[in-house]
């Protein structure tokens, strides 16, 4: 079948998208009015999404709650959670749904055509025929509901989205970004919180929620995207026949309206909560924000991305540096946000004070006026352009399929103009144009027009208030007590019955015949062979080199791995400081700002990281490396290598002013990361109670070190610089070096030439070295912060109890995350998420994410062994879990990822035979294999290693569960 044979569609445009080596097609479904965009190419990682314009009219989170709930069963697939069934039993490479300020999208990706079709079918049925009209319980579970356990108990509010947003509203960064949007767009949909404000979520009624779906989830309001190597005509014919052809277009106004420009800038002040021990001094956020035309100007869209780099984001960027030099804030962020109809540019100072506002604005104005008058640094502009273009050409989005990221970017224009979905995907001409403008005053004029003369601007200040969350919780408790007091005896009995009914609904599994309606693959659809390793050992001047011979599109990925096992245990946090310092201080030939520009002009970046590689045989054995990475085109590797040498061997670590700036910024960033990634922080900390390797990843010890260094910098600075210099000379030695290189064979000679120049610069190892003595100590800690939610972690090591790793553990991870933990912690408990992991060295963890419960969650962990012991699965269920597991194992890899995976196996002494054995164990697993893990997991939980990060009041009330409960910022006091 050819596209031209499809009578149901009108082809609006069909042309090459040369920059992506693809063909672009824009279509409209004649009967329903659905919009379709296709990017056709030879990428076997196929992507589909259906999206809708969903402009909220209030902050009840209706769009977000619908995103959660349409995936809770539909006409054709009536199981309670088809999304979870798909995760368990699909080879997807991406499966999720996302709510944005004015759109909601439902994307899937898979390399398997049969699987891809299955996923499309479930998602199309979910959005058009959801079970939300049949079961109010879906709305209550995912959105919000009152809970009353007994006549004597208090009334509470629970719900997955409600708790998710309580977590989001605990972050000052999130509070600020919402206030910026509200301040700049007070008369449009952007003034509302599409995710939902926890204060307003309980105002949403079931009928209002259904009405939102009726209005906006119609094909005439839809955006359907297909990407990759597939029979496009076949997919479109199926969509017409199964769904779109059953709808007539209707009149629907969902257009995103423009905000009328302001006559003068406005100012907004808002509060955010800090814990009882945090200081209100130096904890205010100041921001200056402007609106930049619309997202439909492709030149401005990229030009402001470059100005973001040149003004704010680059190390030593003039606006950032001017504010830091003026003593305003410890971290300067902001930049350009192009994800809305009217993009915004912000300059944000964190950890400052309200009285600095006028000074903050004056420094911004004076700095920008000086740049317009004297001109921007041309190298900085070129660095921004080259860095952006390198990322665009490489299209390395980590584990995310590139077709998905292209599809999301399409909506930056398509949502506002039906004929321009590919506007921002064709960027090479714009990069050429911007390079030509560097020698003109083009960028300076943009600063004058949009940042200096622009009256559509706002100043947003968010100030800390101690115990604000506790005050809000007390007000909510009072309101709920008054609500309960106003209920009649019959109404109280009904609320108790409704609470019980919802729990029964949640506990009742979907009928087997409904579960079998979810399409799934067979074990025979899975690849039997594990992905290969690419490791060839070489030697250059006595330095071991591991070459990963992989097609890399003309890019060399080079990593220098320096052994750091000899660094004393008490100095481990200083490795994190060293990592942050290298590349961000002046060197012999460059200021640190100029160094960053040179890196971005010539390479795809130079970065440092700490790599930890636990042994797969011995729980106490590991390798740990200080890794210095770069990526560059073949002809640019000499410049990349020269810059690496400059960074490693000539960095000025004596610059005390710069050192303090780095520590203050690092501490500020870590503070945000702890509140947004508390699950990772808590689980890693719990593992430090028994795992030596985990000590290198412990965020909390690192954060406490930074707090101490910042608070007592003048006393510590000399010892700190001495420590960092000592580390440089003891780490960057010939004896410690191992090199990893990913490229084709013809790139090796370039690498060898540069290594021969690099080796003579390495330091000499002085004296005998021995591995650091790390002594894990079980502490069981609760770390209090201003969050409204909790991250609850339990951990242990099964090798310590004589158990060996088995591939069935990978299946158990899927079973836990999408059955036992999902049902008990998320569905019934109201937490936003739950995770678990089993490492080959025996380290194991269970953790919850944005969780309202502590003791309940801990009890659920204790129930895991009994669940495993009674685990039952027929052949279909077992196959489903196995497919989901293989999906996790077979994530598509770009050249860089293939090289990193191969190198990790090399360092951990994992042979191909071992990973093939693990894969065979997964594909051949039975119910008995899962049950056989019962004693192993029981041994882990019996260690009772518990770490919790989160809500201050909850942790204080449960102090008896811990060895110690303290504030995250305790070392600052």
C-alpha cells in the first residue's frame, strides 16, 4: 500500500529533511481532523506518540490526573493498569506519558515491529476509550480522595498525583519556575499549574475531570507522530480503520493564546518552606525574567540558546561572574526556556537576600549594557554555537530514543502552527547563519531589544519561611477536622465504607480474561544472544589501552581512567571537589572562562567523573577510577588532548576566590539534587552501612563536607588547596592510568600519537601505595528536610549470607516494581514511585519515591519474602515478566554507550559467557526460580539497614525507628 492510496488522509506536505537524512510528511485525517507528522528513515528504534493540546483553566491538575488515569484501562483493554502490564511484557525502548504546561503526550518506542503495533493499539484505545467513565475509583486513586479508616480516625487526603505534586512543591526551584510562568503570563493558560497545586487538587470534581477529557481528547485536537523504519501507510490505514474514522471533526478552540505585552515589568514575592534548622538568611532566590517573541522564530529559538551559554551557563560567563563578584548569591542559573509558545529568558541568583534585589537588577543592567557597548566575547559565541551544533549532529540522548526527542521538539512549533512540525529539526542553515553573525552586532542587538528594552518582564523573589509546610499541614488538618465535624453520622459511615471500598477495588486483581486481552510477544520473539563486548587490549608506551572498535560517525570517545583506590577513606569527599575544580579554574594558558570556550570550540566536551566498578565475585572488592572524558571529531583530537593536558597539569588550585565560588555553587546544586532525587540519596546511603564501594557514591557525606568547607572556608582553605594538589600528583601518574577509546580502527593511530605526547607529562608515583581502608558502619539514619514527602530505603547484601547472583533477580526487579511494590506502595499507599535493585556484588536496595508513608512502607518491605515464597505465575505471566526484563537489558545503545558498557565489563572481569549465562537464566526462568530467591531476599531485609530522607515532622514522630535523626544541613549550624 502506498501513501497516495490512503483516501482517508490528505497529504499536506512531503519533502526531505536533509539534516536528519529522513523524509518528512505532514498529513491531516479528513474525517476527524487529526494532525499527523511522519519522519521516515532507517532507524529501527521506532517511535509513536499521540498528544493533545490540554490548556488548563485552573491549578487543580486536571490535565495531569487525566494523563495518569487514561492509562488505567480502556474498552478494548479493560485491565486496571495496562501501562504496567506493558512495562512487564513488552520490548519497548520507551513507554510513558507526560503532562506539559499546555500539552499532554503519550509516547512509545520499540525496535520490534509486532511489539510497536501492540503498544500503539493500547495507547490509542487508552486515550479515546478510557475506563474513567465507568470507574470513579480510578480518579480517586490517581487524583485525590478523602480517607477515613474509622470513626475515631482523622480524615486525610491521598492520591498519586496529589503526593507527586506535594513532592514537586517542596522544591524551591520548582516553586520559582511556577511563579515565573504565572508572573509573565497572568492572562493565559500558563498562569495555571498543569501538574496541579496540592492546595487546589482537592477542588477538582469528578464531573469537571470527565468534562475536560470529553472536550480535549478528540482526534481534531490530536497530534500523532510516527518516526523510524516502518510501513507508514499500513500504520495510518490501521489508525483510520480502528479509531480516527469513527469520529467527525468538531468545533473546538484549544488554541494557546498570546499574553498581551506588559506596559511595565511586574514584581512578585512568594514564600517557600525551609526546615526548622535552616537559616532564612542567604536563602532567598531572586530572578529577572523576560519574554522572547514566540517559538515560531527559528533563528531566535537557537540564537537565545547560544546567548544562554554566552551570558549565563558557561563557566565564567559575564552575567554569572558579575553577580558572583558582586556577592549576590552562591549559584547563578537561569537561561533560555523554549518549551512554550512565548519562550522566556531568566537570570536567577540562589542563596541571597531580599534586600539585594536592587543591586541584583543594577548588576544585570550594567553588565548587559557593557556587553552591548563593548561587544560580546566572539570566542564565547562560537563556543556556544559549536557546542550546540555538536550535540545536534551527534544526537546522543543517552537512553532516550532520538526519535522521541525529535518528536517532542516538533511540538515546540507544531502545537502553534499545523504546517510547521519540522521547523526546529532543520537547524544546520540556522547554525551557519548564526556563525556569520558572530562578527556583526546581531547578538548584542538581541540583548538590547529583548533583555534591556523589553517591558514584558518580571522580577520574582521567593523567600524562605521556616516551618511553612508544617503550617500548611496544620491548616489542612484543621480544615479536614472541620470537614469531618460537619459530616452527619451517615456521611461518616459512608466515608469509612468508601475508604474500605477503594482499598478493596485496589486489591482486587483484574480478571484473567481481561489480562489476556493485553497483546504480548512470545519468548521466541526475544533475541537469544547477549549484546557483544568490544574490548581489544593494546599498549602505548607501557600504558594499557582498551580499544572498542565501533562505528562512531567520525567521533573519537576517549577516557583516561586513573586508579584512586589508594586515596584514604576520609579523603573520598575531596575527590568530588577535585572533579568540580578541574576545568573550572584558570590554567597556565587560559582563564577558566576562556578554557571552557576552547573546549566547546574544538570538542564535544571534557568532563570528569568518579567510576565505581564492584567485583562480581567478591562483595568487598571493587575498582574505582577518576575518569577524564572527552569526545571530538578525528581531526580535532589533538586539540582535545592538549586541553586535557592543560586541565590536568596546569590548573591553578591556589585561586582561593574561585575555589570558594565553586564550593558554594556545588553545595547549592547538591541541595536541589537531594530534594529532587531523594530516592537515590537514601538508597546509596543505606548501602554505605555495609558496602565499601557505596562510600564513593555517598551524596550525604559529600554534601556535609561541602557545607563545612563553605561555612569555615577561611580556616580550611590552605588545607584544602594542599589536599587537592596532593591528590593531583598522586592520582595522575603513569602507574595509575588505563585508557579507553571508542572509534573505528582508523582512528587509533591519532589516539596513539596523542598518548605518546601525553604520557611524559604524568607524575611519578611516590612510595608504596595500599588500598584505602573503608570500614562500613550501620547507622540507620533519618535525614530531615523541608519536603512534604519521604524517600524510604532498605538495603543489604546477599553475598554476605552465602548467596550467589542469579539472572532471576533481574526478573524479580520487574515483578517488585510493577506488582508487589507498585500495588502496595504506589496504588494503595499513594507514593509516586518505587524502585529496587540487585547488583552482581550482592548489594541490594528497595526505595520509595515521593511517599506519604514511612512505617507502612517499611512493613511492606518486610512482607517481600512472604510474597516471593507464595509467588504464582502461569506460563503467560512468566513470559510477560521475562519480556519486560529483556526489554530492560536490551536498551538500544549509541557508540559511546557500547564503549562504556564494554569497558565496565572489562573492569569488573565480566566475560561474555557470564552475561550470556545470565540472559539464558532470564529467558528460561520459571516460577520456581523466583520462589527460590525467598531466602536470599529475607537475608538482605534481616540486616534492617534503613535510611529515610524527607519530611521533618514525620521523621521526628518516628524517631524510634532510627539510630539517629538529624537535619540534612546540621553541619552548617
